[in-house]
C-alpha cells in the first residue's frame, strides 16, 4: 500500500507555528497501519497525518498491507512472500522520489522482514534513513541478533526512540539514539474533572492486547482481591489476542463472570470513550517500553496502577503520576488499586501531575524535535554526498 499525505490538512493538535514546518519535505514513512489498532500502527497513521498538516509530502509504505490475492493470507509459509514482494516493490518505487525514509522499527522478525530491507534499499538508492525504534524487548533482541542488526544500523543516519529506557539500551551497544516521544492526541484523550466522592462501584479497565507479555491474568487476580473489598467493582478488558480463551476460563474459575467484561479490540474513538467511563486503569505487563495506554489514561485523568518493568519507570514517577508494583504480584497490584480507589486526594493530585506530563507528548511539543532530527540528517547527507564526489 502506498498512500500520500500532503498539506493542507487540519488537526486540533497542530498550531499555526508548526503548520508548514516541514513544507515540501518528501518523506517515505514505513510502518504498519490499523487494523489492528496497535500502538505502532496508530502512531504511524497519526504521524503521517500530522506531518501532512505541517506541510510534508508523505508517502506511506505499509508493512502489513492486505494480502493480494486475499486467499494468499490463508496459506502458511507462502503468505509472507505475497506481502513481502509488493512491499519491496513499493519501497523501491518510493525511493525514486522521497528525500528521506522514516522507518518505524520493532524487534524480532519485524526488523528482519521490514526494517532491514527498507534500510538497504534506501542505502542502495542514496537516501538517508531515520530509524524510529520501539519495543520493550529491544535489549534481548539486540543481544541475540547484533551481528545481523549492526550492518543495517551502520547504514542509517539517525536512530530515534520514544523513551530514555530505549536510549539507554542502544547506548549499551555503543549506538547513539535521540529521544523523540510518542504523540498523544489530547483532543481524543481529553482530561476530565473527577468527583471527590468515593465511588462505591468503581469501573476498572485493562487496555492491552491479550498476549503473554501483558500478563492480563495478574490483573484479573488482582481484581478478584479488590472485588472482595468493593463488591460492586467491575472490570472491562479491552483488547484481543491469543490469550482470550484462557483468560475467559480464568474469569469463570474465579467466579467473576458477572463482574468482568471482554470487549475485544476497540478502535480509537471507542477506546477514548472507555477511558471517559473508567475510574482506574491497570497495566500488568511483564515487558514494556513506553506504553501509550498509560499516557492515554493520564490524558483522560484516569488513575494508573502499573508494573514497574522496562521503560515504565522512565515514563512515570511512582507516587507522583501513578503507583508502580512488581510484575506477577496480584497482591501488591490489588493493594495499590485499593489505595487509589479509596484516596480521592491522591487521585486528584495524580491527575494534575499526569496532565502536566502528557502535555509534553502533544504534537506541538514533539514536532520541533522531529524536525531537528530531519534537518540534521539531511544536512549531513548533503555534506557526505559532496565529500564523496570530491574524492
């Protein structure tokens, strides 16, 4: 899939000061798109649109484009080829016109199948590359695959990451990375005032995919302990994934069928509406980088209890923005949940602190940092090109 995004477009987060900051810049943006509405897919779509509002000409090269023909997606072992070959063709075509590539990159096969080929095609075509790396498993992936990853990284002009946690991971491998935060849409995920009265029927939410690394089972077990203290509490789990059947079975075994609801995957607007109805958000992940779900909760003035894994302590401060607990500890998680549910003053203060934090992730604050990276990359590319021509 090869989409174009060009100015002018409108977005509530874009101000007149950055309306044409990227004017005329031709960007090849490589990444996934919804569906499904995962964190990287949402960030790719949002970035394409916001760059368009700022004057850029964006060619979007989708790594998860629908299979053509559709039946190819049902044949294991072959379907990857049906997606990869058109993807490589789109990359090659885009390389004829863009000024630089911005590649949304992740760990594992996502890197090898999509990020690495994009880097090498850009290098062959003499186009500079900005790698936008994300993913909480970066340290393990780089340790296992460094001999494969290093040659590709050497052919990039800049690496940007959304958190200090990932910057530290790359520093451990002798690679400089700059922080350009994820973007939060503060119009969609809007802050609301909370009642100072104690809620006797609190609505608790989990908004992560139902995958082993997010350990939703611990959140369910923590909720069991909370519901024994607050019988009218209810839990909504918004997400999809391979763990759903086992999690539904766990809910039945714990006799929580009348208190726990599975919504499946929600699109952006429905997810924002869910935050508006919530009294507490729980993140029980085992591995994490910079979870947008935590920022979206804070932007909606929903108190957060999260595990203290990966990049989460780099994102929020325990006791100031949220309460952090060890992973796989339902007792500690339940205790923290009860503290927030029973302490209106604390949740009010966390809400104010959280709003101050998430404002740093709005587009007007992020776009200048991204522009500086692009400008530095393009200037360096010109210098390197001139130098090579005079050798």
